[in-house]
C-alpha cells in the first residue's frame, strides 16, 4: 500500500512538472538542468552577490517597464530575512545580496495580485518558483509573472544557524555584514575579516524540508541565477523562456563560458539526496 501510494505520488509529480514546463518554458530539456535555451557566466556593474546579475535584471526590468512591482528578499533586523515589495530600482538596490533563510515570497506575490498588479517579478528559491508557477496557472492571462529563480541547495533555520556559527566561528551572526556560500564553504564577513567553515558542518542548522527537494537550479523559473559554475565575482545564468530571454536581452554584462558540468554535478547530487530521503520516509517500519 505504501509503495503504491509513493508511486502514484511520483507519477503525479512528474506529470504536474511536465505541464508546467510545457506551459511556461521553452528550450531543450536537460535531465540535470531542466529546460533551457541559453547558459553563460556573467558579471554586471551592479552591487550585489557574486556578479550582481539578479540586481541587474531587476533594475533593467523596472527601467524598461517590463514589470511594475517585484517581490524581493531583504535582510531584516540582525541576521534575518523578509520578503518585501519593490516598486523601483532604488528599492531593488536596497535589498541586494543573498540571504540563506526562508522568507514568505508567495504571500507577497498574492498581495500584489490582489492589488491588481499586472506585471510582477519574483525572486525566489526553487520551491517558491514552483509555487509561483502554480499561482500563475490559476490566473490564466490576467497577470504576467516573471520568475527569477536562485540556485539553492538548502536554506537554514535562523536560530540554529546562529548557534552553530557562534560555536564554530566565534562570531555573532546578527553583526555580520555579508554571508556567502561558495565551493562548499560558508563565509561570514565582519569587521573587515572573513570567517569560514565547511557548509556540511552546518547540516544540523539546515531546514529539514530541504532534504526532500530535488531542484537545485530553479527549473521552473524564467531565468535562473547562482554562483556555482562561475569564477569568483561572476554569476551563472540559465535562460529558460521567452520572458527570460526578453529580460536578459541587451543586458550590459561581461560574459564568459559557464562550467556546466559543475552545475550539473551539484544538481544531480541534490536529486539523489531527495530520492534517498523520500525512500527512507516511505520505508515501512
């Protein structure tokens, strides 16, 4: 009975994802990266995490009138994250930088839709990108949503992460200026110094639900952005739809080739982890 239920759930998930791909995406489907039409490494002139690509895309969108509101995540008091609505380039710039914590992005998206906004951008993690698409399905053509997805291996529980960082690095996470995850290393910047440890050493602080997520590159976004596959100071960009192509077209950036194999390796690793986690959950006692 458990096995049959698990198989039915998996079949439904695959069919649901195929429908989302058909409705919103355009390109060639890669088993590790999802549907995409272009992939490259880039650096913009904008202040932001790595190559500042997310900030550059949002600024361009506002300047060209592609959208009139965006849901972004900014740092709250101390080391916390909150989803907020941006309606200008200045508000986008104020929210730049990656926060490795969960935030209520889809709630803010629903708020904008209820206000009658017709052109909305959403910056979100893979699980939220899929949720945004499900919302978009219910709207038909009433509202255009552009999803900018982030590469994400896992999010952290704020309180547990603060405890681990205090224990391992001896610093107060509430007082750091910036955090970064790159090449398996978590780095915090504070008082002009860098403090780092292996990301795997922080497993105890990871959100447990992330163990069952098999999407690393935000496969259902219009355009996906992350640091994996690019050198320091650059971002990896995956274009997945006509809307994504329009947003990144003529974007003023320096481009290089991306290390596709590195992105695919981590994507496959996350898929395998989710598969093992789900199998363990469905295993009879």
